[in-house]
C-alpha cells in the first residue's frame, strides 16, 4: 500500500504544479513587489506564456505602473526567475476592488423639521421678487431644503431685510 505523502508528491511533481508553485510568490508577495499603496490599486490575475496580467483600478494607475514596469519586473525576477515572467500587461477591465458609491441619504425615521415663521417669511419674500413662476418654484424648493438640512440648524433672522438669510449671524 502506498503512503498518502508519496501519492501527493507524485501528483505534485507534474509540470503544471511545479510551475504554479514557482509562480505562487507573485500573487502572495505582490504588495512587497509594488508597495502597499499600489497593491491596493492593482492585483495580479494570471500568468500565461510568461506574461503577467495585472488588473488595475483605472487608467491613471495603469499609467503609473507602466512607468515602473522595468523595476517591477526586476523585483519579480528575483522572486520567480526571468524564465517564468518575461513581460507585464495591465488591464483596467473587470477590476472589482472599488466598492460601489453609496448615495448619502437622510434617516427615514425622522421627518424634516418645519420652517420657523421667520424662515418661511424670508423664503416667501425672496420668491415674491422672481418674475418667472418656474424659477420661483425652484428657488423655494432649494431654500427650504437648505434651511431644513440637519447639519445647518437655523440661527434666526439677522434683520428684517428679506435679502439677508435668516441663518446669517
């Protein structure tokens, strides 16, 4: 009966496994090859016919890495040898490290606060000066949103001049 270690050694001695094990450091040590910052913007994907394919966050980082290509190749050759990797190709296609942008939304459980009488009077005074109905509606909507925004609490009217915002000190 053959031992499990002998079976594994025999299977792993095949050319494909030896080659893959020699190329393993490329994937594992990528942050040491290009630095932590550039490793966050890129990742090695495959090695085919001696060409290392690296996905990059966008074309700006692709250009930056292209400028350092020879230095990166020299560091890689120290790890896996010149015969394993002969060139590097960059691609921005399919890069998925960047999380999708999330829209900032206000909490839904708290309704927007009502405007104070002074704020409402100020908004109406400004909107009354508009000659265009569409512009008046848009201005009213913008001013009400501005005054209701939670990070900008009202400071009260500074004076009775309608051209002065009630938020000014």
